[in-house]
């Protein structure tokens, strides 16, 4: 699943693929915001970790969990 994170006062966004389910990502972001945590951590499909400050979150966009089809579709 592709995740795009917009960070306030930054011209670029954080974009990566993860193996986590969309529901799990939503729960971790919501839990961090509800608890007043200073940051939220994400892990991508390659094993990299990202720490994003919750005060700087502009948006979190979750892509579809469906893999892309290759070739012609009738």
C-alpha cells in the first residue's frame, strides 16, 4: 500500500510503500494524535523507518491495498 504524508511548511511530501494494512496505519496515526504524542513512526516495505512529528502533519493519504495490474484489461 502506498502512503503519502504531507508535512506543514514543507514543499515536498513523504511517499513510500508499506506492507501494513490501511486499518493499522489509520489506528496508529489516530492513536498518536489522540494521545498527544510528539511523533508517529512508519516502516516501509524495504525496512526503512520514518519518524514524523505529529505537530507537522498536514495530511496522511492512504493508497489502495490492491496491487496494480499489468497488461491489457478486457
